[in-house]
C-alpha cells in the first residue's frame, strides 16, 4: 500500500456556523487529494479513454478542525476489481485522526460514461493491494 499525503490549512471559508470545518469542505478535500494522487499514479500514461466517478462516500467524523489548524490528509487505494475501486482518506490534526473516509469509485468510458472493467494497466498503476 502506497500512502500519498498533502496538507491543508483551515481558512475562514472552510468554517461553518458551528465554528469548525464544514462537512462539505471535507468532501472537497477528499476529491482534491484523490485527483492529486491519481494524477501522480498515471503520470506519463494516457488514460483519457476512462473517467473515475464517485458512486459512494462513507465518512466518519471523529474530531474537528478549527480556523488556522494545519491538517494532514492521507490517501491510499484499497480493494480494487471489476469496475470498482475503494479509496481511503484520513485527515489528521496534531497526528490525531479527526476524519476517516472511504469512497467507492467506478471506472467508466469517457465516450459513453458506461461502467467498464478496470484494465490490467490501470490496476498496475494503482499498485499492490
């Protein structure tokens, strides 16, 4: 399992009426880190015939992040096969997990947007499971 990570700083636009990071911001960050990781994994390979689409999010909110907090996000690819791939994302504040998420992606063809089996080439880019 290869873990990719990036960092976020909580700014005013991330904060909701409860004075912590809004749940929608975490979804944006999940999408952001997934895209960053996929871009790194596919570097130099033409994957334009395919698109990943989200078919499910599961998120557990364990703690909260506040204005000015430095957040570390970590992601890795989990169980993958058929047309689906599971991506795990965790957010940490001061080395303590505050959010854990699991997103199910489906591979579709770029022309038809119909589900398609994950190719051996894509499986190899995603790495060992």
